[in-house]
C-alpha cells in the first residue's frame, strides 16, 4: 500500500514553554514573536526562534519594516535584534539561515558605524530605523530584545 505522504515528513511543533517567553503578533500573513527578555548572543536568539519553529526575523521590504517598527513602538524596550550579520566580511550583510544577502536596509543616520565591531543589526526604538548592534549583549543601559518570524 502506498501513502500520499512522504515517509520522512517532519512537522515542527513549537516548544510551548518557550512560546510563553514571547509576545505574539500577527501581520502580513506571518506570525511574529518578540522576546520578553533580552538576548545574550545572536546565536542564542536564533536557537530560541528555532524552538518556536521560527527564525530570527528577516525584514524583506519596507512594509515588513514598518510593521516591525509598529511592534517595537508598542514595547517597553530600547531596540530589537533582527536577522542579518556582517561578521564574515565587514559591510557585507547576510542572513545566517540562508547565506543570502540582506536586501532591505533602513539605516539610521551615521549607521552602520561598526563601533567596537558591531556585526549584527536591529531596530532602535524611537528612531524607526536600523542600527548595527553587537552580536552579544554588552549594552548595559539597553533593554534589547529579539524578534522571530514564521
Ligand atoms: Ca560590522
Ligand atoms: Ca552601530
């Protein structure tokens, strides 16, 4: 007897305990999860997104960027980490997940400035634009969260 379904079909089920560590938003046909807490490293943030069957948010265009800014402004935080890194080559921004180049940027004035080797990126609350951020948490006075999408 044959089956219509591939034998190795794997369905991801989110870790419900981890889902509680995020605020959930719907928009543009996607689901977004904003972390309630800050991140230690971008790798940790990416791993946490994976447990939700999601990935660190990749901002494809201005519509998505505007939605993320709206989400960010509703949060008590200083900024939000998104996907994209130039750690392999300075100024060459790529997604770790796919290896593809980041195609949408909305840098704030003077950014990216790579202060002390900032190789990750995110949105800064109140400015509605992107900064390059450190990939590990070192901003003592910042409350920097991260965003997953699926
Ligand atoms: Ca950099
Ligand atoms: Ca910067």
